[in-house]
């Protein structure tokens, strides 16, 4: 969970802005009260806020939606064979 996204604020928000955003988020009801309270608690604690600043530095979800992470299907049969560790070597 990204507390900045839940509260709709940026990383430079101070405590007063966090409290205002919490009240606004509770009125909006886009997220549950528990998620909003947890987001506020994490951003009010300086250590937890620093951790979230590090973890949520870049939102990669829009980028992931634009690219495909699946491997392309091979065109022909592979020359590689599965080796069983219990097979005897010649």
C-alpha cells in the first residue's frame, strides 16, 4: 500500500497537510477507514515516512501496464534437454 496514493498527497507534505488529507480521504470514501488510518499513522512517524519515501520513490504501475513481461514463444523445438540428476552419465 502506498500511503501517499491513499491520502492523495505528495512526498513533501507536512503533518498539517497529512491531517487535512486524512479528513478529505475519509469523506471521499475511496479507501477503507482502516487503510486511511494506517496511511496517516505511517506518514506521521518520521522513520516510517522515510521508509515509504524510499520504497515509493517511483510509481511503476503505469510503466508495467505499457510493457509485456512474458517471454516470447520459441519458434522451433529447443536443442536443450532436461537432465535428471539421478540419470547415470555415460
